[in-house]
């Protein structure tokens, strides 16, 4: 896989994270938890494919 593929996958993860946050924006605790999980998944993806 090339670097462009990694950037596209990361961009898709960010977009999906924002969509999930918008869906649960009514509850601040859920938003914080979903955001933390999105960051955790992003970090795991980065360190796994590094």
C-alpha cells in the first residue's frame, strides 16, 4: 500500500468519526467517549501500519 492509501483511510476514519459524533451530539458524555474511541482507533491504526 502506498502513503496515499493510508491518507485516504485516515480521512475516511475522520469523516466517520464526525458523523458518529453528530449523531450522538445530544449527549455530551457519549460525544466525549466516541471521540476518545475514534482517537484510540486512529492511534492503533497508525502504530499498527507504521
